[in-house]
C-alpha cells in the first residue's frame, strides 16, 4: 500500500511539473509574439 501511494504521489508531481512547464512555455510564447508584433508595427 505504501509503495502504491508513493508511486501515485510521484506520478501526480510529475504531471503537475509537466503542466507547469507547458503553461510557462505557452506564456513565454505569447510574450515573445507580443514583443515581436510590437516591434514589427
């Protein structure tokens, strides 16, 4: 039982990290696009 709980915790943490990475990447992409468009215009 302990092992299962530990494994689930590891999975949850890795999923959250992946989600955070995707979120940060999308935010960075938006910021870069905004900067690029403001430079072009």
